[in-house]
C-alpha cells in the first residue's frame, strides 16, 4: 500500500477546507438572521457541565 495513494493532494485538502469553512460561515449567518431558528438550535443543544457548574460543551 502506497502512502501517496491514501493521503489526498494538497489542492483537494484545501478545496474541502474552503467548503467546510464556507458552510460554517453560512450557517452562522443564517442563525444570526433568524432569532427563532437560533432559539430552536439553542434549546435542542446538549450542555455538559462540570461539578462546579461550568459549561464544558
């Protein structure tokens, strides 16, 4: 098995990185424009707290 066949080319990795970044920015923009959608996502998110009550996740 050749390692060069497994690891994608830098151009492909960069392209996927740009696609993911654009998706995250688009989602953040959409959530900022629709308060009801933002509340829906916030209410349906899981919050993990440590024993002191600090939010971890």
